[in-house]
C-alpha cells in the first residue's frame, strides 16, 4: 500500500498559522472562529459548496422547545448510538447546540419560522421531541453553507478553491515525537488536472473533509465526498476509529436498479410529517419492528427495509414505497427540493407513492478526536464527519451532524486562537508513493455496495477483501496524478480500513449489521482502532 499520493515535485511553499482542509459547516466554522486572531488558509478541492453540507435537508437538532430538555436530547442520542457514544461529548454537543443555532441566526441564517413567531421545529427518526430546526423547507444545509461562506469571506480567511490536500508534512519536536508540520497541496484546473504542487507549512492542520459516501455505488453524498482527509490521516499514522459504522439513509429516491452515484435524498423529516413506509405488496414495513415505527432510529429502519426487500414482496426486491399523501398539497412548500427531484422522474409526491431504498449516507467513525479537534498526532486536528468524537457512537441520531459541525468547528477554531502547537519544520519524506488508476473506481464502489452494505455476510466481506487486495496491486507511482486518481486512491485506502474493521467486529450493533452475528454482544461494547493504512486493527 502506498503511504503517500504520487504527485509532481513541489515548486512553491507558503506559511500560515492554521490550514483548514474542507469547506462544509465544520471547516468553515473552524476558519471563522480562528480568523480574528490567526492567519487562516482554507483549501477545498472543488468549489466551497461542493460537499455534503449543501445537500443536507432535514436540519440541525437543538433543544429549543420549553417542553423538551437537554436530558431528552442526550438520552435520544445515546440510545441511537447503541452503546458506543462518549456521554461527555454528547452532553457537550447537546448543551451547546441551542447557542449554535442562535449564532447562525445572528450570522444571518434564516430558519423557517413557527406559528408562534419562534423557530419552527420538526421531528426525525429517534427523536422523542420536535427539535429539528430547518430552513427553506428542506434546504437547511444550503442555508447554513451560504451563511458560513459569506461570513468566512467577509472575515478575511484566505480561501483557495480547486486545491487538493495530498498528504501531511511530518516533522519531529525536541522530544522526538512525530508532529504535523503542514500539508502538501496540488492546485487543480477545472478538469481536475494538476497545475502545480506546493507545501503549506502551518502550526495546525485541521481536517474537515467530511465522510466517504462515494466508496459505495449508491449514496446520498455528492461526488466530492471521497474520504480524502481520513485517508491522509491514515497514511500519516493517526488513529482512526469506528470506521465500520456507515449509516445508510433509509430513503433515497429509487430511480432504477442501475442508478449509481449521488441519489436524491427523501428526508426523514417527510416521515416526521407523517409519511409511512409500505412494501410492494402494500404491507407496512415498520409495523411491529420498533415502538417508534416509521420514526425509529435510522439503523433500524434501514435494516428493516433491507430485510423486507430481501423477502421480495410482490416480486420487488430493490425498493419499497413511502406514502406521503397524508401531507397533502403542503408537501410542495414544505419539501420543495424533494418535490423537484420526484417530478424529474415523473412522481408527484402529493398523489403518488415515492419509490425509495437505503443508500450510504454518513460515516459515524473517522479520525479519533475530541470536540476541540485534538487527535493522536500532534498538530493534526479533525472535525465534523471526518472526525470521530464519540458523539454518534454506532449510529448517528438524525440531524446531529450539522449541529456537530458548527459546535465542534467553533470550539476547534476558538481553541486554536487561544493556543497553537509549536512550529515544526517538515522532515524529508521517504514514504512509498503511488496512485490507483481512476477507472478502477467503479469496481471498488460496486464491490463495496454488493458486500459491505446494510447487511454484511462473511463470504461477502471475504470477497470484498480479495477485490481490494487485487486493486492494491494496481497502485503504481507512474499513474498520472489527477483529482480522479487522488480520489480513487483515497477511496481504496478507506475501503481497506472499513472492510478490515467490518470483518473484525463479529456482532451486529448500530449501523454495522452482520448476517452471521445478528446480536450486539457485551464483549464488543468497545471501539476498534485502525492505525495503519493497510487496515491493521487494534481493538481498544
Ligand atoms: C434527512 O434529512 O433525513 C437527513 C438528515 C441527517 O442526515 O441528519
């Protein structure tokens, strides 16, 4: 396995205090909070709004209703997380969430108003109370993205688009400890070809690059979400934890058996407003499965749908239906972008059943970090979906992620403005470099969807392992360096770690479901660390 992405030699170097990789809610919040005191460069491999934040529909979870309580939100988050949450982190997130909503409002975010003139709240799976703040009906992420984009530019953060963070620069402190000294960056043209390569030296590198939904053939995530930051951290030897817990959203719009890439999300808020899941034979999917029925936590709904599809009711084994007709004409104004996605494929959600299926949605694991972003590697910070802070455990509670991005992002930025790690010069880097040819990406994604999806069987995991080993043999230093080959290599790196962790965890818990070990086991109420890009597992 290559320990570095192959690229042309660097021809420039710049220095800053803090470099942030990624431009979703988390990365922008870091930059905004650090900027008043620090010189901050924020790089993103695409345009600022190309990541997952822009696509988030449901909203941000926060206790704003006087009839709700912090304790309720903590309890719901811990229950969804299936025994692997860090309660201190959960409590911190939940307690700071209402402030984060007020902060975004002050920055200009226009959240949908409720009947009482306050902020409207809705419900999603796993929540015992209405506490999801939304904007533009189902365009909550877009409102957060726009608000933070404008604030970051106004604050004077240096933003560099089409800049790909390749690998961390590593040096050593006086005690001989490995430390992050900056990041090597490829500047790309609009086609993703490399224009130049250079080094940004920095006291702190913050990874906020999101998850890796594109490792699967079908995902709610946009094309840019390829696990770049997690792969870069793995190659540098940072601790990666809980990577087997991939949350599958129960309902993306099903448009045919061969649909690949980003699929239109049908927000859980649609079920929050009363929609019900049926199979093709007209039987309810969630009746008798869980006390919260269609609003059960997401892992339970996705697994129930997958099981029902495998039984092929009325001969249909690849989708079920969402009946949202009870919402009536209000559907169009409450869910404008979902309405538009449905109409494109000839479905009118006011009158028709919506065909839906689960798809990869959120990485609950990632770079091990606390809510101030501190990781196992000095000088490396991680935040948002790229990080694993213990807030989500084995299954994230709906709409806790945008909230985490803003809460943790602001905490990381604030803490970096208070103090920075020491200045370290990069040492000579003699790690082996290579790239996976971009055209092999389809095989990788197909294998992951077939064998490492909602339900994971032992022979499927073995088959995925074998395919990945074959792909590793194709990694070569002479492959042309482009955005596509960087991404393909990063996807392979995270896939190797994911398959190793999913194979090692011989139980079913949260969003990791094994067909051969169908129960959660007390001895597995612990985390798995992956600390090597080859997928070496260290149980904690
Ligand atoms: C949704 O709107 O269903 C997605 C919200 C989330 O993933 O938190």
